[in-house]
């Protein structure tokens, strides 16, 4: 383009006059940062006030950015004949130089059914390691949970997974992986398979706010959008990825707006409102199956506990903040209040349920401890139909090592 412009002095002079450039075009390369800033200022001088302010303003990076950054509204006064039909759709033209702002005027709304006191406002499985409730609801027993945590012979993973990394073919619950967000593109693949087989079903994948910073999240959303896969992405945004707050993870309005960028229908819900979450997932499942499309749900909540037993969250957030969320925004208390308001629950029922659950768990633990461990051979099975030579060699070396150093290996694991 540079060579073409040099061939036409008239065009060059006209272009220079439009840009208010009085120097030779070639001198642009030698402009310092200050000179270029001066150029931008002079250029902005002839623009409308709104555009001038947008160009001259600096970018603000802070957790409260939504209070200070205002978006520019795109002009929509262009006739339909001033548009170009591209493969992805019609795009209108505008004579105004406008950038799309990095944020909207207001944050996306958050759907809710119950208020903080449990009063109803209106009438209205690819997983991570925090979705045990989904598996419990599907019929996985307390004893099966205990068997997995103790890695005994009754564990469906045969002791090869970390504790709480459950999985069940019977319940369509793919085994949990420790690697963050890898389940998302896998769920899209499963959903696309359901679509090809014309099944009346969809896949759902759960992820935390930290997982949305992984490349797999973005790949999965794009993969799902272009294939119209019937999959639900459920993100529980609890504000913290271990010790990293969401303000250090992304500058967008949470996670929900990322769906639009990939062409995925999205909704934000109050993650502490059980009825809102149920309603949103129920509607999302219906749309995913009936319309054959992906759906993104962002559930806003707060992690009142530590990330793990090795984490002390008071080192990076105030204790008062934790206590406020625990006491004022507890989702269990809110749901209980709603049930009590409808005369479906009481203090007596609460006490009986807690005592019963405690007895069931203690009994399951005692039973799981009695069951034998899986044999050493199970370490090398269930991947290949016929074990390859290198795995056979590894098994042989392991058995020899156990015989030489029996004191270093658990005695309750059969050889």
C-alpha cells in the first residue's frame, strides 16, 4: 500500500491533509512516542467531543473499573445499503472512527429467585472435584463415595485416582481429573457425539472461575459454538482461584460476557440461590437439547472455606469478609428459610437429618476401611487391550522392587 500511495501524489497529499500531517510520510518512522501522542492529540481535536475524550483518555486498570469506565455506544444510523454481506453475516459501515469499549455501561444482571431471607422474589456431567452433590443426587451412595476415598477393591477407579475424584459409568459421570479445565473440550466432544446420534440428551461441564483462565475454556466454547453442540458450561465464580482474586484473572465483566464473544447464549445467576440455579439449569438443558446449542451459566457465589487443608485463606483476605459471607449470604440458610416459610421444614427435621447423615457417613467409613486394596496388577490394566512390552517391563521391575524393599510398600496391597 505504501508503494501504491507514493505513485499518486494527489492521493498522498489528500491523505496527509485528512490526518493533519505536515511532515513527509517517511518521517513517520522516526517519530518519538511523544510526537505520536501529539499527532493523536491534534487528530482528536477535529473529532466530536465523545470521540475526542475516548481517544485522549487513559485505560484504567483496577478492580472497580466498572464504576469509572464508560463504554462508547456504536452509531446505528447507517443505511442498510451501506453494508457488506460477509460469510458470517451483514456488517454495516460507518464514517466514524470508533473503538468498541472494553466494558459495558452496566454489569450484566444476575438472575435470582430467593432474597437473602429466603423469601421468594418471583414465581418463577463433565465435572470438577466440587460437584459431588450432582453425583449424590443421581444416586451414588455414601458407601460408594467412601470406597473411592479409601481406594479399596470396591472403588470403580481401582485406587488409581486421587481422593474425591469420583467417576461412575452408571450415572453418566465422567471421572474427575485434577488438571484444570481439561474436561471442557471433552464435554463438547461428547455433546457433539450425542448430536450426531440424535440423542435426546446433552452434556454438562463444571468449571471454576480459575478454570476460565485456561486455554481449554476458550477452545471449548469456540468448539461448541461452531458445532452447535448441546452442552452446558456451568461456571461457579466464587471470587478466588486459590489465592488469586478474579480481579487479577480477567478485566471482563465476570465470565458471562465471554459467551457472547464466542456466540454462546449465556446467563448469570445468583449461585447462592438454589431455586435460581435449578431454574437456570433446567431452562438451559431444554434449550441445549431442543435448539441444539451450547449454553454458558455463570453462578456468582463466594468461597467461605479455605481452598484446601494446606491453604490458609486469611493470609490473603480479611476474616471479616469471610464471616460476612458466611453469616449473611449462606445459601443453605436461605434455602432452609424458604422451606420453613412453606412449612416443609423445621428444627426437628433439621436435627434428625443431620444425625442420620452423620451415622450413614461413619458407617460407610468403617465398612470401607475393612475392604481389601486392589492388587498391584490393576495399576497396569484398563488402558490397552493387550499390555504393551514397556508396561510389562515396568510391572516386572515394580514387583522386584517390592520384594527387595517390602518395608517401603503398604502391606495391605496384594501382589
